[in-house]
C-alpha cells in the first residue's frame, strides 16, 4: 500500500459529523433540557459514543421516566447498528450542519429498532459483520485463524478510537493471495432511501473471470442499475460522505473505504435539485 | 447446485446456491400445502427474491410484566440450570389448569423453579412468525423469527431464550456467533431474532457427505430446517424428510465421488 493510500485510511477513520442532540419535547423533565453538541465518529455506532448525551439528559429527568434510549431524525428512528456516517449520508447529507438528532427515552419502536441494552451487544454485532465480511472475502479462513485476543483488539480499537491498534489486526483481513488479484467476493451493501427494502447485498467478484478489474460502476450496473441510469444525475452514490468516481476499482474501494466492520456501505440518495 | 468438494488440504465445504435454495423451497412448499401447515412463499416487492414464511399461534406460559427490566431480574433470579431442568418449554402447547394467575407467584410442579405471571390482561397466546431466507454471505438458508402477544407486544430476547429447550441452550451459548441474536431482517428492515448461520455448514456437511457416498439426493432446506427448527419451537413433521424430494438437475448430478469433484467457483 503506497503512502497516499494510508492517508485515505486515516481520513476515513477520523471522519466526524457535528451533531446537535435535542430531547424529544414530550419527554417528562424536571427542568428545561438544553441541547447537547457532539462530534460523532463516522465509523462508530450511536449507542457506543453517546454516553455523554445520555448523562446530560438524565440530569433533568426522573429515573421512572427513563427507559431505553433511542434516536430519531425527522420522524425516522435511527438504527444504531448502522455506522453513524451511513445514517448521516442516508438521511441528512444534503442538509446543513450540525445534524439535528432527537433523543427519546420512551416508546421504543420495537418493530423498527434493535435493542441495545449494553456494549457487548454492539461488540457482538460488530464482530458478526467482520465475520460475515471475511466469509465473503476469504471463506472465513483469515478470521477463523485469528486468536480471540486479535478479535478483541479489533473491537477495542474501534471502541477506544485507536487507529493503529485496529489496523494492526485489520490489515490481515485486507490481504489476498497475489495470484487471485483480489478478494473472493466484495463485502458491500447498497442502501436505498426510496424503498421498503433496507439494502441490497449480493455476491460480486472484484475481478471478472477474464481478468478485468471491476469498478464501482460495474457493481451498480449489475446490482442496482437504477442508480446510474442515463437520466441526468437523479441519484448520488455516496460512500463516507463523498461520491467516488464510478471508474474506481471495487477492490481498491473495499480495501480503503470499507468501514471498520469490513463492509463497503454505499448510500444511493436522491441528488439535490437545484 | 449443492456442491461438496475436497481441496488439496482436505478441507471440504458444502454450499447451497440461490437457485437450488429456491427449488428446494418450492418442493418444500408443495408438501406443506398438502399438510396445510401454513408455509407460504413471499416475494420481495420489485424483485425476484423471496422467502418462506409461516405464522403460528402457541398457547404458552410466558413471563409477562409491564416493566421490561423486571423480566430480566426475574430471569436471572429464577434460573439456575439445575432448577430449570425438566421445566416445560414455553413453546410446547400447554394446558393451563386455571386461567387466572393474577399477580401471583407459583412454583413449577417438577422442580421448584419459580415462574412468575403478572399482567392478567395477557391471554398467554403468542404469535410466532418464521421466515426462511437465503444468505449470500454464508450460502446457506437462515432462520429469522419473531414473536408477539396478541395485544401486539413483541417478546424480548430473554423471553425468546426462555423458549429454547434447555438441551439446546448450552450449545447455543457456546460462542457469540453461535446463538440467537436480534437482527435487522435484510428484506423487510424490521427487528427479528436470528439463529446465526455461520455454523450451518458444519452440521450440514456430514449429512451431505453421507448422502453423496450413498448416492442419495438431499433437499437441503428440509434437512437444515429439521435441525434448526426444533431449537426455536418450530415443528417439522417427519413426513417432510420422507416425502419431499431433492431438486432434480438437468445437468449431470453435482453429487459426484470426491475424487472427481472440483470446487465450483
């Protein structure tokens, strides 16, 4: 990996979204709740990084009025198990900053959101994604050959925002046999805003059988052609808040723009009309 | 095709491709219709993808409480493994001796385990919904399920664990990935419980290898469901195993002797 590529890894890891948390107006408080401002890491998860937010609002509430915390943006419950950057790109990318999130402590939307009673649930979810990604990339061989302490190091690196600690292990998940030219299949999910279906996930190889390198455009054409249909730019294809060129090799994207869970989370959103 | 291959380092894997999954489901459904046991094929809007679905009602004893935290506390207090041995699985149909257990604690006849019932409004009838989807990542079927009271209250993970037969519970708690967790349904976007698929290949492999050696064909979905279904209270009548055929193939059978088999890729 050349020096420039390493910078990309750092830029992805250290991406932040300025956010304003406001308590839902119908929550019962003992006095007025002030909004709380926080820079959220794009690559982390809401319930992992909002302890301070919770503490802040609990100061003005009685214990009996507090149940499991959940977050909402403009009426849509936010899925904590999606990376924060993905949630932002999907719901709020063409709006002005800071991102305004509403905090709830009651009426947990059971059907729509997963429960998150503690950090080990987040860890289990995170590790499950990594394992699934490796099943696609390496038939699970690399992840299964690692020791438990290596798995733990991946999680601790994410939890404690330690880039070097994380990548010391993650780099092994980004290797592949030279003769193969890339991973077996690319772990990706394409998220759609205009659909009941939350995302598309299919098997897709980075290199075609005749050796030609697949691009982001090739992926979309195969799996979600609507995104790049000829009508003048109706949709934006966004990864980590940017629109990569469709000519970008998919293997490179997978190695450099994946989230810590080793998945490429791709948002297809309506282009702003102006 | 269902493919079983041996590579040079003696590692074999048995994978199920999507097309074979669909064909297995089709054959499964034909038998299901003859039994009228409630399975149907659901199509995903705007795509050719689909999944098997079944809704079932069960009359069970469940821990109900207006305060969700209370459930966890009771579960932890009431449940040491020896106390719970012999306790009826809530998933089996249970005949109540008397219908009213208003705010009453009572003891299980057999083993003295505490089982608490509150909230007399709960009828004790639970609706279960089971979905069988295809996983691209693991190339196996996956079982998604959810349960709710007739009043619409979703069952918690603790209550779901209550329903897992004690024999299976220990094995399921083996590793963080070998277990029942709450996940997002990949086609519907709603919360479901899932039996993690990463070990499916492990228990399917011996079955498929044996079938290969005996020149028998196997319906992957039926075999798989007969293993995982009972773990979560889903009954799979024996006739499925005897009456549902494996999908036929127009091309030569993929189930060839290992020496000739190459790993399709």
